[in-house]
């Protein structure tokens, strides 16, 4: 009886964690398509081989561990394309140069909120090793790329907090916009290297609309979205952002997402 009741509970918890696995997979691979392929492969492998899902671990940790095994077994491949100058290809080259497991460790901790113990379980390392990888990741990512950031945020206190965080990490800020039109105008006047955007803006306009308009004019610019309701955006029903910060956010989350987005130069965005 107990086993019968526990099975649906585990399935429900895995289903609840799946949107966040897909977010992690997109951030790790740099594109929604590639990330979803790895997430789907993880689920397929779990269905065909019960041993892949470690039931001694919390379901979310077990799901991410199963994904990590698929990711590593594939060789964490660098994307191949005919355009060697494409931002995604350049980003993959930078990724290949990093210390093994550092990118995964940083994403798991700063974006997905896993502690060092859970990260160790996911990547198959000791807690000490996971902690060391996290320290290396922070240093390597922050040193890799710095740039100028456009902040799109209608709440003044939050905007000031975000700007202080990114400036403290060595980036510049081109300005803060409270509405879609302000954002487009700022981007035209001073093109940014990265956009950090809230979803809902002061005049009920959309940060998504603002970003998509800017990208049409400027071309390839990495984007980090901020929202209090990430599950509403991680549905699989439409294109989704590779980098998504949940409110309330921490300083480390913002720094990590910005570094990751610049490092990967991913411009997968949402459509309104």
C-alpha cells in the first residue's frame, strides 16, 4: 500500500521539477532545442531503465542526477554549425575550455538553488570537490567576459539593486528603462552587450515585447529575464528564455546569470 501511494508522489514531484530541469538544460546547452532534447532523453532513459533514477535521493535531485549522467555520457558536445563565427559556436568553444564540471556546478547552485551536498550527488563528486568546483566556476565565469548591460525594470528599488550588483561584478550599465518604449529608445541610443529584463513593466507593457523589438534592430544580444512566476514561462508551449531569474533573487543569481548569458551569448527569447 505504501509503495503504491509513493509511486504517484514521486511522479508528481518529478513532473513539478521538469520545468526547472528544462531551464537548466537550456542554460547548459545554450539553446532551447538542444536543452529539450537532453531533457527528453533523460525521461526516456528513466522509463527504460529504473536504475537511472536513484530513489534514495530526493526526486528533484535524482532527476537532475539522471540528466547529468546523460549529459556527461554524450561527451558534453560542442555544437557544430557551418558558421564558425556564430555566437553560439564561439560560446561553446569557451565552454570547452573551462575546468570540467564547473559550468554545471555553477548553474546548479546559482540558478537552480541546489546546495553543495545535492550538487555532489548530482555530479557524482564529494562535497569538498563540489565546493572547489563552485569556487573555480565563479572565478572563471566572472573573468571570461564583461560588458555593458541594459536593465529593464519598473520598480526603482529593484532596478537600483540590480544595477549595483552588475556594476559590482565589473560590468557597466547603459541605463534603466521602466517601459517598453523607454527600453527601445535606450537600446538605440546606447546598444548594450546584454539585456536584463523584467517581464511586466510600469505601463502594463511587456518586457518580452521590448526585448524582441530590440533584438530585431540590434541582432544578437544575450538576454536574462526576471520574473516572480517562472513556472508560467517554462511550459514548453512556446519559445522560452535560456536564462531566467526568479524573484526574489540573490546577488549571486544575478551575477551568475549575467556571466552565463554573456559567456553563452544566447538570444532565445519568448514570444508575446
